[in-house]
C-alpha cells in the first residue's frame, strides 16, 4: 500500500465550534513519511503540532492536541476526512487554535480534499495489523473489541437511554464510500445540555446550522421561544422525531454514523492505517483516545517483535531431538536444541525448552535458577549450525565451528519453565565455508537475547 498526499493546496474558512473564533485552514501537500501535521501560522515561529495520540491534551466534547505552546482543538472531523479518503501526508496551516466546525460534519473537508486531488507517492505506508483479538473497556462504560481483518472495518453502537434516539448502529469499511455514507453526518447535542456546555465556556460558535439538536424531554414553549431569540430565529419547535425543526436528519442512524466519523478521526492519531475489524460500543473521544493508546502499545510491541516466529507446539517439527543428533555432534548436557520448526535457505527456527533438570542449575544459581547467557549463545550457535549444514550436499559430513560473536545483548532473564524460540538468519550467502548470521531468541513476547555470529563449516575427517 503506497502513501498518499493531495495534489494541490486548498483553503476553507469557518467558525470554531467551541471558541467561536473565525478561522482559516489551508490543507497542503506533504512529502512521504510526513504524516498529518498542523502549523499554527498565527503564532511566532509558526510551530507545528503532529496528529499523534501522544499529543492529546483534552477530550472534552472534542479532541485537542498540543505541542509546546501550540494547541489545536476539534481536530477529529478533519482527520476523519483525511483518513476516509486515504490521505496519509498533509500539512495544515491554521490561523487560530480550533479547526472550523463547518456544518458539523466532515462533508466540506471531503469536498475540498477531493477538489484538490489525491496522488499516490512512491513510499510504502507502514500499517498496523491487528493480529490477535483485543478488548478495551473505558471507565465511561465504553467498550471496544478489535479482531484481525484484511481491511479496516468499523462498527459503532450507541444508546443514550433516549426514547427519541433509541439504540443505533453504523458500519463502514475502507472499501466503502466514506464521502457519501459517513462524511455528511453531523455532530449533535441534547437540548438539555446546551446550557451546561455554555457554562464550561464551550459551544461559543455553535448554532442550529452546525449541529443536530435533540430534545428528548418535554420543553415548554416559553423556553423554546427564548432559545429562538438567543439564536436569532423567528421560532423554534420540536418535530415529531424529537429534533429541532431547523435541522432534518440526513440518515435515520445519523448519530451512530457521526460517532463512527469521530472514531475514525481519533484512530488517525495512531499515525498509520489500521487493518482490523473494530467494534465500539458507546464510544466517545476520551474512550477513543484510550483505545488508540492501547493500539499504539500493541503496535510498538509488534514492531519490536517484527519477524518473531509463530510457534505452534501442536505442529510436527521438521527435526525432532533424535534427528538433530544425526546432524550435530553435541550430546547431553550440551545439546541445546530440542526441535527445528522452520527451515529455509535463509533462516531457521529452533526450540529449546528450559527445565529445572538442566545440569547448569545446580550452580547457576542455588535457589535462583537462571539460564546463562553463554548457553543462550550456544543454543543460537547450534540452531544456526542446522541451517548451515542443511545448505550442503552432504549435511551429515560437516561440522560447524563458530569464529566470533558480536553485538551480543541479553534483554530478558530466562528461567525454568520458559520456552526459548531461537531464530537464526543468514546475513549473506555462504562463501568459502564462512557463515555469517544474526540470531535472536524470544521468550513469550519478549526478546531474550540477540547477537551476530561468524562460523566456518569444515568437512569431517
């Protein structure tokens, strides 16, 4: 999958929902690996703020990011539009501290980005693939379930205990048309909450043209008349669906669709596209950001363990212990490979089960059994020897002697009960009997040790 940016700059202006400020943004093309960044052109030195979950400073009714003294509020709708259209790199000039709300949806952003054009770049985009089921529960009661999938697919389920809204559900996948099905869905607010939000200094730029206002309680006409006067409207009434008559729903489940729009925008803070199926129950910005932080932890672990073999103990090994002894001259107590589970022309994966019966634990150490690093190195050497010998015409007619070990690191303590997964990779083709390899051992989801090896294969006399 290639990275993508826009072809030319495009400018939009509007009012900030919470600040009430007039603001202009210009979305510009950006080079590969740039990501999405905001540039505060109204501040001295024009500082930039990267759209990253580590930059989030507030999730009160919107998502706000900050770097140094520069902050940008209500970024989720614009980020959602960029993600929905598959734009990975963009620089957004902004002359205030809040992205304009436009009509409360991502529709205007999608139209502007589409008009600017989208172009594919040369570099591949690094994706985060959900490779195992994940579950996250937020203190608010929101719940997230993520499952492996070839494409991104989002589902939101919302229930506000409202007779007007009921329970709603929305689903969207990366192969669907974001611009038609999700982008037009507007933000919403309950009429009873407007006064509370105003007391918090929020929704200064809110009006009936940029939000769906839901009245799920009986409101006296005198209060509606006062609201109309405050909004500069001749009159305000509640329609049969419990929505103020100034705004008709664009979809019956527009609320759930807008929650999906927000979720996609907040997921963009991971900094890379996601491959996975995600279900969010009662999502909100605070819960979304908490979930993205969990995904980032998983991504960092995945990147760290990139290339870690998947070991299935039910799998029949390519070589069992008896077969390994036919290739290697080592015997008890120095045979440190129990079985070989993967073997190709460039790599090999071996397994060493650590038990308390290892002779070394009599002295290393009494009452504190620790498998020595030097024996981990030996286990890697023996596993690498299997690879080197397998590449010869007569594997049983050669021995392997290691010449040196470089850049060795021991990162995790290995103790009885651990299963050591040993991966050895050729660094270059074998020449004149000289073998160069990189070795890594794993215990669970941790790297136990690693190093670079040089060896020589010698014909047996």
